[in-house]
C-alpha cells in the first residue's frame, strides 16, 4: 500500500475510511498531511474521517509533543450489518496479507507491546 496511485474515477472496493485506517495502521505517528497525500484526499477530509473513526470507537489518539500517536481499536466490529462478525483487526490483517503477497511492506507494522497479532498467525 505504498506510493500514491494515479487518480481514479468511479467506484472502488475500499472506502476512504478504510484507506485512512490502513495508513494509520502502517505508521501510528503519521501526519494528516501524509495520510492525505497517500490516500489522495484533502487534509480536511482526512481530519473528518479521523473524527468519524474516533467517534465510532475505532481509533484514539494521544498528543506526543506537536504530533499525534494513534491507536486502532482492533477488536471493534465493522459497521455495516452485512459485515457483522469481522473486526477491524481482520480487515487490517487481510490488507497486510495482500501487501505481503505483492512484495510490499505490510500495512500493519506495529511491534509495540499493545499490538495484536493477526488471528491467522496465532
């Protein structure tokens, strides 16, 4: 999930919320500016998405000086009733598996004690 793809019109499989969450999973200290560039969104749109994710209980942040450090609540279930069952952790594990199979750095590269191992690796 590295690099900025060329612009795209029409529908896509992942929502902007999923893209922002994957960017944060890759680097918990990433800046809104960098998320915006990676996801091809405005900084204002990223701020709104982060606010949505925090309000929904999927994400929290703490201030570290002038920066934020984000924490993903991986056990949270996906919002849509048709997606009941899978968790954010499951989604991020799937994205990390996709990246690994395509020779990219995993979307989840968190080695902190609070990090959770994808269920497939347990």
